[in-house]
């Protein structure tokens, strides 16, 4: 069953910031970070924040992941460009591998491909927004499997707010280029 968390929020930017949470692992056979096949993760949470709202679409059980995947094109059809992400290669590849759609991001929020969001928020003096996992996505994955869904949603909300603040404080850069390969 698909779930939705939403709140009204005021932000001063145009477009939509997208942040996802996933389950899965990185295949040892593909070490190239720019190869779409490296990101075979299944989305469990798709969050987005815009000028006036924050929404998080999520599932609580593995059996509903296919329903979320099926709904992702509809989610994107209602979002306003430009699209931003902190690690757009990851988001783009997950959507490509799971939904067979190519969602290209307009802007990247990380300073460089390997920047950790935790370091960015520390350097910029950005609030943690009660993130229970302190920017460690692996902890979100583990919590989801333990049934701690509300903490996962809280983490995604915090990520969206931190990414908004990164955008407003530091700006963006051009996104890295992903090499698309069918699975």
C-alpha cells in the first residue's frame, strides 16, 4: 500500500528537489560510479520539496515496492522543473533501472561527486532537522527492514530540508553524466 506524508512549507526557490531512499546493494562486478547498472536499488521512499510543499511517497513492505515504482512516472508528471538532487546519478539510475524512464536532473547540489552530505551541512552550518540517521543512508535501509518506517520518513524529510538549505546557501553545479546501460 502506498503512503503519503505531506506538509505545507515555504521555500524560496523554483523547481523541485528530489531525494530517495532505497534498499539494495552495489554489485561488486561494476565499480564504475557512472555506470547505471551499479544502482540496482529498489526505491522505498520518493521525497520532493518545492516552493510551497514537501511530499514523501513511501511503502512499508517489500510487496508494495512495485506499486511505488509504477506510481513514480505519475509523481514526476506533477513536479515543476528545474529538478535538483544531491547525488543525481544515483536517483537517475534508480529511476531508469526500476521504472524504465530517464529523468535527467537540471542541477546537482553536491560540490563534487564524492561529497558527503553530512560534511556539506557541517561546513555550511545547516540544521540537522532531527535526522535520526545523521545523513547515513545505510542506517535508513536497516531501519526500514526493522519496521521503523516513521524514522525513515523523518530522515527523508530532513534530507529534503538540508538539500533545500544547501541550494539556498551554496547554489548548484552541472550534474555529472551517467552512462546508461540496460540491466
